[in-house]
C-alpha cells in the first residue's frame, strides 16, 4: 500500500497560495498597500543568520506605515549582507488597513572546513592569520576573493612574486562546503637592480638611498628584507621620491609608477622609475594671513621660520614652519588652530610664494585638573610638577613639559596627560598615573676588575611616604673597599621649590701604596633658576686618614700619611634640557661645580676645584641616540698647602676613561703608583641603542679619550684613548652598567682590556 505524500487538496491550496502571493506582491510593487500599517514582520528560511540581524537591516518597522519603495531598499540591504543566495519579500493583508511582511531567505552554504594546499614554503598557521573567511561562517564570495588577495600579498611580501592562488568549494551535504585554497608558490624572486630614467640632478645611487625597497645582498638579505619586493612599499617609494625632490625645490617633479620586469628564470626582479625633474624653484614672498596678529609679532615670527625669501623651496622646511606656527598659537590659548598654507607658483620666475592662512578658532583656558591613579603619591607631589594651573591660558608647551617632569620624577611606571574641551571654552585636564616601584631592597654579589668580589646591600625609596622624598641606606663591601652611607633629600622643602637634604657616610679604600678611611657629612640646598636651570649649594665636613703606607712608597705618598680634616663649601650650576633622564635622545646637560675648602672655613686643608661637564644628545634611527660628552677640571692648593691625594683627579675607570684601570691615564710616581693630577680633560662619544626595550635594556658603543695632568703640565690633546661596548639596564635595584673597554695604546704595565660594572646613575 502506497501512502500519499500530500493530503487531498494540498495542490489546490498551494496553487491558491502562489496565486495570492503573486497578486499580493504585484499590489505591493505597485504601491497599492502604501500607507497600510505594518502589523508583523516574519522571517522564514534562516538557519544560521539570526532573525534580529535581518530585521535590523530593514527600515520597514512594525507599527509604522508601509512603503513599497522602502521594502525594495530593505531587499537590497539584506542582500548586501552577503549571506543569502535568494531573498523574497511577501506582503499579506491581515485586516483593514493592516498587513504582514514576510522575508523568505535562502542561505548560502556554510564553510565546514578550510583547506590550504601547495604551501610548501609558508606555514598554514601564518596563512590562516591573513585570510578573512572562517570555519562555520557563511560562504561569502567577496570575502573568499579578499582572502585570495591577502594570501597573494603575503607571499609577495616574502619574495614569492610569481605565486598563484585559486579558491574552490566542494559540497559536503546539509548546505555545507569545504573551501580550498590551491597555491602554486613558484620560486622566490629578489630585486636585482633598481634603475632611474630622466634623473639629471641626482644620481641613481642618491635616489636609491631615499626609497625603502633595496636590492638583494648576500650578507643582509638573510637577516633583513633587503631584496624583497613589497607592492605597498613601492607605492610608498614613489611618495618618498616625490618628497625628496620637493625638499630640494623641484616642485614640478613627477615620479611614475615603477615598472616591474622578471628575469626569464623568475629569480630576479628589475625595477625602473621614470623621473621628470623640472626646474628648481626658489621662495618668493612669505606671509601670514591673520587680522588679529600684531605687525611687529608677525615680523618676528617670519624671521624665525626656516623658509626665507630667495632660498630654495623645501617642503620639509615648510612642514617644520607649520609645526612652529601651530606651536606658537597653541601656546597662546588656541588649542585647535587651523593653518592652511596657500601657494602661488610663478613658472616664469621659478618662484613659489607661500601664505599661511590662520583660523585661530576659540581661545581656551585650563579648566579642572583631575588626578587619578595615585594610590601612594600625594596629589600635591603631582600638582607641583605641572607647569600650569586652573584658569591659566591654554599652553601646549607647558602640557608637554608637565608630562616630561612627571616622567622624570621616576615615581611612576606611566604618566599621561589628556585634555578635553568644555562648552564654556575651558580645557579640562586629566592627569593619570600608574604608580611605579619607587622602593627597593637589594642584596648582591659581583666582581669588579678593581675591587675583585663585591658585596652590596641597599634600601632606597625615591618617593618616601608618598611625599617625593629621596631616602637611601647603602652598604658596599669589596676586597679593598667598604662604604656605609645614609641620605635623605626633600625636593620641595617646606612645600616651596627648594630642595634640602643631608648625607652621612663612612668609607674605606685600599690602594696599592696606601689605605684610606673617610667619614663625614654633607648638607645641601637647591633651587630652580628657571624651567631648565638650577643651582645647588652646601657644606661638607670630612675626616680622612691615610695609613698602611707601603715601605717602598714614594716620598710624595709618605708625606700624605696621617689624619686631616676638611671643611668645604660647594656650588653647582646645572642646565638640563634632556628629554629623558635615563635614556635621553634630545637636548643637553651642562654642569659647573665650584669647591672651596679651608681658608675662612678652617681645619687642615686649603684647596679649590672647578669642574665643567657637558653632554649633548642627538637622535638616531631605531630609537638610538648619540651622546657627545666632555669634562674639564682644575684644582690646586693655596695658602702654601698642596692638594690632598684624595682630592686629585684620577682618570681611568668606569666614570672617566673606560678601558683603563683606576687612575691609569694620569701621573704616576717612580714606583708606578697612580697619584692623580691637578687637571683633567676627558672627551668622548657613545651610541646607545635598544636591545630589549620592554625591559629597559640597552646596548652602548663608545669611544673615550682623556688624561690627568700633573703639577706644571698644561692641557694638550695628546690623550689616552679607548673603544668598547656595554649593556645598560634600568634594573629594579637601579641603573646597571656592564662595559668592556679596549685600550688603543697600552703601555707595558697596562692591560689591553678592562671589564667594569656599576649600579647607579648613568650620568
């Protein structure tokens, strides 16, 4: 007995339904139902796509008047989702003036699996990161094509310039497919030669230096991307060449899209750029269009710009001038100034005139200052570093300086300042900080070429009690050296910009020919002169005992034996414009120190010292920096007294001349013992570069030269020299240095290499 698949009369009902559907659709298309109220929206046929996703794309809404035109737009919007092969819209009246909208969809198949074939040189996981289609998602032909292109681009960036990528699908039932990416990798291609045509003013070599794409190098390609052709990089190369010509005054220069040629064996790529240089243009008139700007102020600004009439035009100089003008107005309350450079080109005179049109916008004042994130540090410690106050005229330079000052306190792991304009022309400021590890306790063992085994212990707190006080207790014990010290400094004594502090110490050092014991105390005060300059002054008393003098020591050393007391005052002037205290890349630091001992201060020793130090920093690529530094010092006794041995200049070692042992680059007595000098000159250079930036770990390459001079010797440039390398780490127990120096001209009793390390300030 055969069962009926459909009940009696079903085909008749279905026929009536289709006829009714066609009639309703025709009426809806003709706008016959426009104005009816939408009573209900139903979605049929969807299995993976949520009903809400479809309805959200529709402008037709329940309870609103129906519109045939709007429904047609809904059809297109739903189709644009890319999830459906077919979509039908059915409109059915359900009562007087009311109707129901049915959205009937046929979904595209879903992706059951993604299979990549032919990828012998590139791992599957790397390709899966590039594609935009995903397993179990609905098959979208546009995303598949996009994924093909992304795979192709990825291969191009790895040097496989002839790669072929094709996609295909294989049904696996239940409206699902397997998606295949078939790859023919081909061989790796490298840029063999880059040629320029039409360039007369600049050589091919000069132009090749301007672009990012480089030719193949046997020594570099294995470690870098040299020789790998990247299409996106080529587009950037055209812009770089254009910018280079503009910086040299060739405002008519044009650079064609590079032509790419492959060798017959597909291994080598040849690039060629066509260049039209044109003529060099000079600057004509330069003007600032701002009705509110005082003529005298305008003249002063124009004189400070890099671009000056009669000089060769440079787009780089123009951009610098735009930054200067923006800063000028931003430092005078105009936070959102708009500066539009208008150019007028005179081809006959080969001149370009520039007018900077200024739209100042609103003038802002600083509003509320909100501080967050300081769980330990008191608000006043943060506020005193800010270079602005509520109600002050907005100033972008003061904002930047405040951020730098907060960072340089070393109290915070992060410090950021953000601004938010308000309706009443105020600029609210949010200062957010993340407390850093300002306290440390460390115990360690180490080795030094000078002191052999070194044991250290220290307790330090840079933000003691959250008040910004700098407190420390330090113990160091080595084979021939011991030190005990305690210190405390308040950078804002009595809540005014005046630093005050003290230190007490006891130190013992064993030298080759004698030993010393030193103990004393020091008090000091300091105050800013301006934002970058400051002075500090103080008084110190010290008792030094020289004993255990070797039986064969020179007469000069024997004369130093005994105990003496020294009373001295000192004054230090500092100009510090470094952008960062630990790893500076811009700016400079100059320090002048003057010391006077004895005389009206009494006690045993009468002497003076003058020491001048300087560092100048230049930024280099890859977050590196060049540091040029020098030190010159002069000291002598007076009132008929000699300069004590422990106050003389000892050049050689970590702090002076690396690659030499302590005091080696200076005077020695007849026994070969170092005795220090009354003058010193040190000149050097070093490049500091990141190794592991997240850890604060950096490398250094250095060149040092210097010398200490004995009584009667004058300054000269016949200096001792060394080169070397090292590592610097902003460690939890303080800045750590490990450096190896090579003596370029060692004498008979000197080592050719010296290792050194220290924990403390880098400068």
